[in-house]
């Protein structure tokens, strides 16, 4: 069966999410698979995750600095070396017009073929978690930037003066989907994703406990213990 990500060589993929560690948690396997295939993956993160404080990391400004470093290392494990941090307040992200303009600028600047975010309609993760409001806000910002602002020069016309003309993307992929239409088998990248996640030291705690937890989640999410899949809602825009 032909895979949904059977793109031509050298495709550029821009992943726009709320927090450091979201790319690795939501779609680390897919990102590893895409860079292994020779595509270029870039990240745009809307916050620096400074509210992920804990007794070991009590200072939010210091934590923001640490998390930027951890994210840079984790991305490198997956073959990603281009990250933009927009530095909005962690925990208070809202889909405002001001941030929609920034996301539009980010997408026009990166000129990606594919944009990836997360599903703004997903309030619930399984039966035991609520989705973080920043995740929903990030998804909303990206969806609303893609259509109609990114490709329409009459939206945020000041961006054209800044040197960011309208551009178009061919596909939008949303991770953490309420209703998936793509299931990507990324079993062979499970280890690489786990190694990337372990770079987020301030968030994962004890590495052995964390890996055990990750294996449990893998069993919950996939239909056999040697398989690991990541799910998406994929929109392919008509030319
Ligand atoms: Zn998050």
C-alpha cells in the first residue's frame, strides 16, 4: 500500500506546535522517518514551556532557557536543526489575530511544502487525559493561518512589505487527531523517538521509569507490542 507521506525527494516540512517536547511526543517517529527519507524538517514552537516547573526546576525563566537547549538536542536526535521559538507565554496561548500574523509570517518565511500541527478540535486524549489548551490554540492558529492568510496577499499586507509574499502549501497534517485519516507505521523509529524524548530531561524525570511508561503507552496505542503507529488528520489541498 502506498504510504500517505510518499513525497518527492527534498520536501520541506514545517512542524508548528505549542511547547518544547510536543514534536517528539506527538510525532517523533514520523519526524525521524521524514528526515531519514532525506526531507528537511523545521520546527516553529509558540512557547518555551516555562510553566513546566518542578521541585528540581523551580525558576520559570531559567527553565525556559533549559528547555530551549533540551529541545535543540532532542530535535538534533531526529535530524532537525532549524527551530524558531516565538516565546509566547506558556499556558496562556490563545488564537489571537496578532499571533495568527506571526504564524503566517513563520510559514511564509519557511516556504514549506507540508505544514504539521495538532488538531484544534481534540479536547480529550483517550479516556484519562484532557488535551492542553495551548495545544488546541496552536492547532487553531496554524489552521487559520494556512487558510486563508498564508496564500492570500490581502491578509496581513504588511508582511509583504517585510519581505514575506504569499505562498501556498500542499498538505496540512494534524497530529493528536480527534478523527484520524492516516495511520503511519513508524515502528522502526520508536527507539530514535525514545532517545529524543530522553533529551527533555527537565520533563521526563527518571529515565528508566519514563521508558517503562513509554512502553506501556505503546501497547495502549498499537495493536501489537512490536508495532508503533502515529495517527494524523491529513488535508491535501486541491491545486
Ligand atoms: Zn505540550
